[in-house]
């Protein structure tokens, strides 16, 4: 009689742990939280897919740094980002989703079941994987910028521009995104500074023309941001003009809001060996679906969306991912 009998334990969340091999077997693994991940968990749990969700480095995603959300359906009086994320998380848990702290640090998608490892060293085998790791906005790296995030510093004009009606704002960046954000804000704010570190814009000719002919937008070429001014909220910027030249000059401008438009970094690095991405790193999905190039792996939210990057579109794509995953498991 062998004393090394393999033991399997059925947990209350229907994941199976191989005690000797320390492998947890999961039917549906969701990587990342935020509107996409939590919504996928809601739908997966209601479909009896026993989802396990790892929240990642920032549970709740980018909305955890957003003070007011007024454009998400169901909150007529508005809601803070953290409260909304907690509401959606609680809804997922109500249907039985297993939501965990921690992140996935390594993946092997060469065969199904897919093999993954958590930051606590848990080895996982998953029948299907939904990637909802989001995209991280690029910041300048200033202490004052980080301190005032959510208090006048934003990386999303579409999300927060409404709060700056008839106020003065600044956008940093010189590409198409920066020009689009400045143009959008010019419809709300009384004045928009566009801060460009080079002597010319990198944007397309059409976007350049739109900005340069807009009377509400003042382009500050060859300016770099030294610091964001303000204690409890943004009150101004300290800029350096023509840095490193004999004509170098430090100036200050008064503003009410500061918008970063220097790009996003999709959090897809650990998947790139197996999953197709574009040149920036956004995961490619089959148009109209959440399906990646690898059967059984799905992507939703900002990690696969370089265009909209809104909470509501992320939530919708999370729904799509769970439905696509359910059909995959059913062989449809």
C-alpha cells in the first residue's frame, strides 16, 4: 500500500488543489480588476464558471484614483471611483466570484490547461483565462504630479473635463492624443495651454491645423514642466522654456487642471510570448469579440482598447469576454 496517495481537495469556490504538486486547478481565471475584470467576474459567476479573479497591483484599476465619476450609468448623482469599484466588486462576490489580492507573475500558454504562477508562489492550471490587466497612463514622474492625482491632475480629459467648465487647464504632450484632448477641453474650458517640449507638434497635419487655429488653445512650444503647483488642489504650473539653451527661462502659469496626454502603457508584457499585440503592446482581439489568437484566452478592457479607454466600454468588453469564454467551454 502506497503512503503517497495523491490527495484532491474541493474548495468552496470549486477550484481543485493538488496538495502534493501544490497546483490549483481553476475553470475560469480572470487576471486584473477594474470595470472589465469585475464585470467579467459577474457574468462568469452567474454562468456557473466558478471564476477566480486576481486583482493585480492596483485593485480596482485606474478608477481608484478618480475622485468623481459622472458618466457611468446607474449613478445619477455621480460617484467616486473607489466607491463604484467596490460596488461592482461586491456584486461579483454576491454571485460567488472568488476575488483575491495579488497578481499573476508568470504564464505558460503553450498548452491547455494554461499554467500560471501568482506572486505568492501558487501554481495554477486554468481551463480558460480572461486578461483584464488594463493600461497604465504615463506620467512625468514629478512628486507634485503624483501628490495631486485626482485633485486637478488627470490622465483622461473625456473622464474629467466636465469639472473644468469655464476654467483654465493645461495639457502636456505633442502627439495626436494630446491634440485631441486639448481640442475636447477647449469646448469646456475658458482656455487651454498645450505644453510641448519640442519646437513642433508630432500630431498629424489635420490635428495640428485643428489645434493651431483654435482661439482657445495656446501652444507653448519648447516648454517642460518642472512642477505642478498647489497644496490641496492644482493652482498652477512651473515651466522651463528652451531648457539647456542660452535663452532658458523659468515661468509660471495659473491653471485649474493639468492633463497628461503622453500615452498609455498596456499591461501585457508577460503575455507577449503567446498573445499577439500591436506595436505599442495592446492585445489584438478578433474584431467584434474578446478572442485573442490563442483559443481559450480572452482579453477585455483597456489592455486591448487603445481608442476609447472608458469605464463603460471596459465593463461592456468584460461582459463580452465572459460570454465568449462560456461559449468556448460549451464548445459553441
